[in-house]
C-alpha cells in the first residue's frame, strides 16, 4: 500500500504548489481534447488546400508554407510564455486563496 499523505504535507508551501500545478495541468489536459479534434480538422483542411494549390499553382504552395511557419513559431512562443507565467504565479495564487489567519 502506498504511503498516505499526512496533514503536514499539505501545510508545506512547496508541496502545495506542486499539487496546485498538477491540478491545473490536469484541467488543461482535459480542455485540450476538443482542441485536438479541431486541430486534426484544420490539418486535413490544410492538406486538402495544399494539394489543390500544388495541382493548380505550384508557386502559391511555397507562399502557403511561408505564411504558416511564422504563425506556428509565434503560437509556440506565446504558449511557452503563458505556461511560464502561470508557473511563476502559483505561490501568489496560493497566498490569495488562504484565509487571512493562515497567511504569513
């Protein structure tokens, strides 16, 4: 049987921050499921439009690639920044959720 968590573990700020981050990431992972379906749909649309552009105008396909790559890089960068911002805010969010008598 795995060891049980005692009350002291939940009073430790570092442990509580880890638990809060795990809870938030679980919620985000569940929210990603519908987004994954939309992403697959958009990828299929991209492939279909790319095939049409290759067939009718090969030069436009290069333009499509040039237009998609910066957008992907920008979205990836802002996702990373958003995660790091939420990661840094975890201790502050914990402090604001505590009742006044439990704050430092």
